[in-house]
């Protein structure tokens, strides 16, 4: 069963709710912020983070 975590973008301040899935296979991937395009998070292991949902828009002006 997936769990949900909140992940803020370090660049623009947008906040996303992301579903965390345990996986028997190793997964290496990343998610990008839909507000500014910067990398939101990356992982390399027996877990996947999917379905990012914007819950709070950017609070900082991207530079």
C-alpha cells in the first residue's frame, strides 16, 4: 500500500504530495517541479515516488 509524503521544491517553494511505493526491484529516477522545472527529488533503491500533485503553488520567484 502506498504512503503519501509532502515534498517542497527547494527552488520555488511549491509543495507537492507524492505517493511512495515500495518496490522489489531497484528503481533509479527523479521527479521535476511542474512550476519551475528544477529537480524536485531523486531516488535510487527499492522505492518509487509517483503521481506528484501540486498542493501549494510557488512562493518564491524563480531566478
